[in-house]
C-alpha cells in the first residue's frame, strides 16, 4: 500500500514538472535523439550481423586456415 502512495505522489510530481518545465523537457529530448539513434543503429547492426551468420563463417575460415598451417606435411621418399 505504501508503494502505491509513493508511486502516485511521484507520478503527480512528474506530470506537474513536465507541464511547468515543458521547454526544458523538449531540449533534453532533442539532445537525446542523436544518442538514441546511434545506440539503436548499433543494436540493429549487431542483430543483423548475428542473423546473417557472418560471424560464424568467419570463425570457421580462421579455424580452417590455422589447422592447415599447424601441421605441415612431409613428403615420403
């Protein structure tokens, strides 16, 4: 019950502050927009790379290359 009361008080103070200081809120949102776009783009890029399998195919190629160089073959006479 106490958390409900504190939640309602916080909501009412938040709405009051948003109405009273609206232009400060707009400035903060405008400043945060490029950061959110950069973060969202990075997350989308990483999700796309994970779904295409580029990372796993790169690991397979490097393991194959390392395996062929690790044990050179000798010719039989």
